[in-house]
C-alpha cells in the first residue's frame, strides 16, 4: 500500500511539473507578444491602430495573448476590416509615424468593441 501512495505522489509531482512548464511557456509567449506589440505600435495593448493588407487604417482592441473577434496567426491577426468591409491580416502600426489625418481617420474607423 505504501508503494501505491509513492507512485501516486510521483505521478502528481510529474503532472504539477508539466503544468508549471506549460504555464511558464504560455506566460513567456504572452510577454513576448506584449514586447513585440510595444515595439511595433508603441503601446502594450488596448486600443491600437492597425493596417490591413489593403492599406486601410483602423483602431482595434489588441490584448496580448487573447482575442475573440480575430484569428491569431502569431504576430498577425486575421479579422474584419471595417473600412474596406473585407477580411484581412492586420498588423499594428505606430501612431507617431502616421500623419495627423491618418491618425484621425484610424480613430474614427473602429471595429466592434469586443476584445
């Protein structure tokens, strides 16, 4: 009976170790995305100006590690462009690198408010 308990404890220890490694990996991926977002857009998340493949600018909610309205493809996201009314891959852009008119039009064109 002692052997069974020992084996059970080893199994639980392995399971906890595996879970811990997965959690550290997931946290690292989210942190990496947040750093990359900061470099690309100058922000850590929230309302971010993005550009679709056709060049349209709009504002979307970008939360590192999560999304409900887009398909995550690593650094890029595939989502609906509210300007051109099409589906496209979007990437964040730095607002500081845009003209005042581009920033204004991007802030006026917002996608749905679900993260």
